[in-house]
């Protein structure tokens, strides 16, 4: 497996694709929705407990909730984590079309472009199931990808061909040298 522009290149006969498909992305979004629901319900409960009879104070929770939702997606996707809690839990991350991290501006644009994907009867979201790079409409316009974190692979035969005594297999150092008998 090589890399082109920072995006893992997978041979056509490989079973693993680096792009996150529709259902993985949907599951990540469900996790994010639960996280945001808990945060927003805690905020609403705090406002109700502080002033139970003030309807205007409770109505001010909605714009704050929208701002929190924007910040949650935009800040986390532009952070070194490169994804929200749901994406991180499922081993996904957001990158530009070259595989590089995105900035806050592009992450914000991607978030607001999700409205466009939703306004088209959710067809913009469903596009992720059918496009070659599994991009939804907001990903295409923002020029982003949602990728799976693939472990770096170095088969043992490659290590032996390179005559390496030890190599990193993605999780630990592996030694190909025979163990010496201890006295």
C-alpha cells in the first residue's frame, strides 16, 4: 500500500478501502447526535432550574445550542483529532482531497454546507453511498473526504526481503532475528 498526496492508495484487489462509507458515517453521526443531545439537555435543564418561569430565557437556549453544534463539528474536525467524538470512536477522520488536515474555515464551510445536503431531501447525504470516494454533497463542495484510519502495513515477507532484523508492524516492533539460547 503506497500513498499518493497523503491518501492511502489501495490496490484494486484489496478488500480494504480508505474511504468511509455511508453506514459508517451514519453511525458516527448518531453517536455525535447523542453527545450533542446530552449537552443541550443539560444546558436546557440548567436554564430551567435557574429561572423556571422565564420562557424567554428558555428560548435563548436554541441559538446557543446551534452555536454549540457548529463549534462541536467545526472545532473538532479542524483539530489534531480531525474528527468528532463519533468519527474518532469509529476510526474515521476528515481531511481535504489531498489527505491533509482541514482548517477551521473549511470545517465551518463543511458544516454549513450540510444544510444544502439536507435541503435536497437528504439526497446530498445519500450521495456518500454512491460516489467513488464516498463523498456527500457537502464534502464535494468543501473539497473534503472522510477517511478510515488504516494501520500501516508491512508484511513480514517485505521485512525479510529488505533484510531487516526488526521492523514496526503498526502496533509493535517485530524481530526477525532468531532468538539466541541463553545459558
